[in-house]
């Protein structure tokens, strides 16, 4: 059965492109890619675009782009969705060009954004390899594992789980039921991976949050790059949603900073890759085994 290969890109609607560029390039260490009057592509590797910022008032996620290994895989998957009566439409050449992919289909997510199913990402010319003056290590952890992960907030938790598992066909990695982190509340989260095995490409939880997207993750290959990014965020006076810490399930060492759009960005290192042949789905009782505490604003 054809499956999603990886989360290849994300699209955000942002109200302040200039602030976003400063944040993405000057704090996170991403590389600017293609620029149009109302958009900016951001690079993390040899792909021409891993994050697309489009000017708009939403300040939230607009689309998650899922890569397929072959054209046939993409078509078989779209056929399966259609057979399940999921409304899936082909994107036109303008959409494919904006996403810098060969062929693209679109369907809706129950939490207010779209999934873009594509084949054939454009690679940047060899003459312009990925470079970041801010990163000390070998760069971002991408390749077959995709750009990172997203955590959309579930409007209806049961319905969202059904959609991600049974409609998109994502594989459950594990779950967390945490009744300690938020006073007086229990947080339920479920984590999903694709066949390439990044511990999760998508997770969801039912929690009060003003945005559709709780956070997006970018992962670096060198642990020091997490600490150095943390220092840059603090120095710039950015709001830290959660300080340095470690998750028990994906074993990510990370922190969370507020993006110029108000949702979070997790900057991490060390997340595990799942081998389905030996994987057991577990339930954890805490979101973090240490750290990830809210930080007071910088002076
Ligand atoms: Fe995360």
C-alpha cells in the first residue's frame, strides 16, 4: 500500500515577512531561498524550499506538504483517498510552482489547514549548496526524514486521531497522558510517524491554544547548535515557551521559542528514528523527563 514518505515542507501565512526573515535566518540559521513580492522560501538542505512563508493575516500553518517517493505511489494514494470519499483535488501548475514540486494534490485537515501530497521536489542548483553562517555543526537533520515535525492542535481529539491514522495512514509511535505539567489539567497527545521513521512527523493534542499550530520542529545534527540557538533567542529578547529540556518518547533535547506569528518553534537535537520491525507502542506519563519549563521574559 502506498504511504506518505516524509513531511517534506510546511507553509505558513505570516503577517510580517521582514520579522520572519530576521527570525528564520538571523536566529534559527535557515537559508533564504526564492523570494517573490509576497513570499519567501527557506532552505534547510539541498531542497529548494523546506518552509514557505506567504504574506497573510492568519499567522498560522496553511499547509503541510507530504512527499512521495514515486509518482505511482502518489497516484495510488490519491486513488485510495478518493475511494474513501475524501475530497482530494489536483493542484494547478501555479500551486506546484509555488511549492517547487512536480505534481501536487490537496485535501483538508479537520483542524483548519490543508495537506499537500506531492512528488518531485525541486533541488537547489549545485552551485548554491546549503550554507548557514550560524550553524557550527553539519546542519539540519532532514534528508529522507523530512523537514521536521508539526503539532496541530486537535479541535476534536478522537476525530483527529481517526483522520491521521485511518485517512492519512500515519503510523502511531506512542502516546502521552500527562497530568503534572499543566496545573489542574490532563494533556493527551498522540505521535505519528511515516515509513521513513522520524519518531514523529506529526503529533496532535487537545489543549487550549490560540493557534491551529502549536509548534513546528527543526532538528540540528550538532547538540551545541541547540544551545547556541537558545543563546541567540535569549539575547534577542524572544519569548521562550519552554526552556531546554528532554522528551521521554522521541528523546529530543530541545527548547521552544515563540515565532513572529505567535505559534511555537521547537529547536532540537537527537530525536530517534523508529525501526517498525522492533518498535513497541508505549504510553508515557509525562511530556518531558526534565526541563521544558516556561521561562521568564529576558531583562
Ligand atoms: Fe515537538
